[in-house]
C-alpha cells in the first residue's frame, strides 16, 4: 500500500504541478522552497559543519495558527532541553515568516519535506531529530514510517479530528470495502503518542484505529496563547484615535475571501448610528490583500493600508476621515490590534471554512462575534456561547446588529468580555501537561539529553 500511495501522490503532483506553478506565479508566491521540500537543500543551520552533530527536537507547525499554538510549548521544551537543538518546520510561507519572527530561540526553521521516502530520509539526516512533534493531526504515511524505521518517536500535540474530516475518513474506508482500514491502522501505529484537544477528538481517532494506550486528552494549547509582542502600530494607532476622536473601533480579523463585502455592509449599519466608527479589516491570507483593497474601494470608502502608515504623520489625515477603512495588509500585528477594539468579528465563520481562533480577542476581554461555521473550533465556540462570552451571527445584517448592540451597551460588553477573559484563564495549562508527556517519550527513547 505504501508503494501505491507514493505512486499516486507522485502522479498527482506531476499532473497538478502546472496548475500550482501558474497559480503561484500569479499570486506572487515564493516557489524557491521546492528544493527544500524535496530534501535537496536546507538552511545553512542544518548543513554539515553548522553544529548539526547534536540531536534536535523537531516541531512541525503547518501554518500561522499552528505556529501561534505551539509557541509556549516550544519555549518550554527549549528550557527543559537546553543542550538540544530545536528545529521548526512549516508548510506555508506565512507560517515560515511567523516562526522566524516569534521563535528566535529555534536553531533552524525550514519547510516540511514532501511525503516521499527520499525527502523524508534526507530531512531526518539533516535535522538529526531525536523526536518529532507534529501540531494538530497532519498524518503523513511515509513520514511516520521513516521515523519509525529510524527510531525517532513522533508525538502529535493539540490533536483534533473535526466531524468533517472524520466523515471523510469513514467514507474512504467504506468505499474501499475497508481495504484501507488495515493501512490506516498501520499508519496510526507508527506514532508514539497522540495528545488530543478533547475527548470527542480522542474518540474519533480511536475509532479509526489508533492504539488506545497512546491516545491522551491534554486540552487545547491555544488557551495558553503567548502575549502578543510589543507592537509599534498598535501604540501609534492608539495615539491617533485620541487625537482624531475617531471611534468606536471595530476589528474584523482573519477575514476570508467572500466575507469582506458582508463585513463592510455590517459596518455600514454601525456607521448609521456611530458616524465616527472606524473599521480595521484584516484578511487572513496575504494573497487576499489586493482583492480586499479593491472591495473596499468599490464600496466608495477611503482606503488606508497598513503599508502606507509610516508613524510620522503619513496616513493620519486619511485615517481621521469618517468612512475610511484601515486594511491590515501585514502579518503578525492582528493579535495586538485586538486590544484597541470596541467590538470585533472573527472571520472564516460566515463562509464554510471552519472558523478561526476566538481566543486572541477574548484574552483582551473583547467579545468574539463570529458566524455559524466554527467547525474547527466547535467545542471552544460552544463553551463561549454557553457562558455568554461570545455572540454568533448568521449574516451581514446580524453582524451589524450584534456590533451595534455591544456598542450601545458598554456594561453588557464589559461583562461578556470579562467572561471571555475568564474562560481563557480557566482553561490554561495544556502546555505543561503536553510537555510532561513529551518528556516521557523523549526520555524513554534516550534522546535529546
């Protein structure tokens, strides 16, 4: 089955490569990571003679959300194993950028290898990994198999298996006449530990064939989110808002494609009641920046982009103009910007992509307003709603109404925001539980000391 899997993925990659190449060039994506993903080239820190004779703990975090979730754990492991190198891989370019910004203590940051035996073996040799930690549940058959063959334990942390993914697995098993079940069970046997977010995630993984003695519920690492670093933009904007008397401030964060227009229409409802209101619109992905800017312009509003702001007066007049919208076309600044908000919206939830993290605004005592599509954060969203610490809306009209309701009643907003902050604090602690479990796996393997 491994041979067939490798053959099919290779054929699929070959057939789809022209599409990915054209799309990447059209979106200005950096394609120079391909040699790294094939294991032909690595960062200087992983090349022979660059201190690579010592073993390492390898953390894999797919993209931005996973990097942010694993930050406290990465720091904790670095403290527990100071003589061991910490190396971090990502799949996306945005994840790579954020890892370099937020993990200066990591000895190397690189791209995760493609799931073929050759690239994986070369990556294991380059990293000299004594253990691999995979954030959430990215199951790569060849990667897990090669790690087992090399005697490198693999631990999944912050594991989750959404209802949609679980249905997909079950459908594949059913349509294959259960021929895939043995293959999947073999794959799941190759990991040493599965540290899951919830009992529901654990039950789904067990049903797919994971060994019961390796599946443990440790909670959600995202509750232990690190405090945002010092943000010059947030400090500058705070001064600008005081000077211009612009407000209230609404922050729509992690907004996905096809949500921008709905957010703008919801904002229009707020403006009718609060003429000085300012919207800060933060698209989720860099490739959305230009498209989002065009949507703002088409709405007839004055567009101010983050790239235009120089903190020396440039952009101040436009920002003070009623009806203008600030487009946050940058990475790594949204979390700190939530502090300035009088009301927020967490995107990826009005369209069926699974939602995004509501904890960043909640940690500042802001009420997370989100749409109905929170499949990736189902348990978390349900907990917040039950505690009266968030609001769910089903469209642009309800979004405007929810924002106005919070702005009209600051007392209610403060109470709900306090409940949101309390939930964040109450659910902290997963990092230490996970670190202790990983320590047992590493010590049992005799590595990283």
